[in-house]
C-alpha cells in the first residue's frame, strides 16, 4: 500500500510556501502520494500570472487582485519581511547556497503530478476563476479535502 501525504496550505508567504513545496517534492521522490489543499492566502500559489483576469469581478475582487502578488516569487516572507528588504536578503542567501527559488519547487510539484486542490469557498470569496489557476488545479469543497486527509498517513497544516 502506497504512503500518502496531505498538506493544507493556508499561507501565501514565500518561506512557508517553500517549506510546503519542498516537503511535497521530497515526498514524491520517496514515492509517496501527495495532495496539497490550498485555501485563502495559499491560493496565491496556484494562480498562473499570465492568466489573471479582472473581467466580471466585483470592485472588492478587483482590489484584491491588484493588491496581492500575482507571481509566487513576489510573495512576502512570513517574518522579517521589512518592506521587502528581508525578502531580498533571503533570496541572496538562497543564491549563495545555490538553492532553487520557490518557482522551481512549484514547477517540480506540477511536473511530479502532485494533486493540487483549491478550496471552493475560498475561491468564491476571493473571486478567482478556474481559468486563472494552473490547469491541474481542481476546485473542491472541504468535504473532499477531509476525505483525502483521512486516507493519508501524514497531514500537515502550513
């Protein structure tokens, strides 16, 4: 029986997203089936920056779209962001250690066919559209996520 990992991604912050995606990619390398459920700020990781669309959105949804980073590399740090200075320092430290950027881990997860689930209620509240997400993203309700989590060997909240 194959092992399963379930990650709930609530955060839209660079370092937390990197931690989740490193774990997901590493688990796939160990032949562990991985599901990632993205809710609220975590949904920012699933938006394809080339497909963000403001058409037909309410004023609040448009404001949200403009005020949130459209690209994962523009996400802030969870701590010590200091108006982006801390983020630049972190990126320089990653470069010095020849560590891949967040986008590389996201691309790796997509390539390794990690299951990406987006919370339907969060998607609806924030005004996102299915076509704004990467093609492998499935929009589901919390019940679908919980059914998957209950079958998993490991559940993590990030």
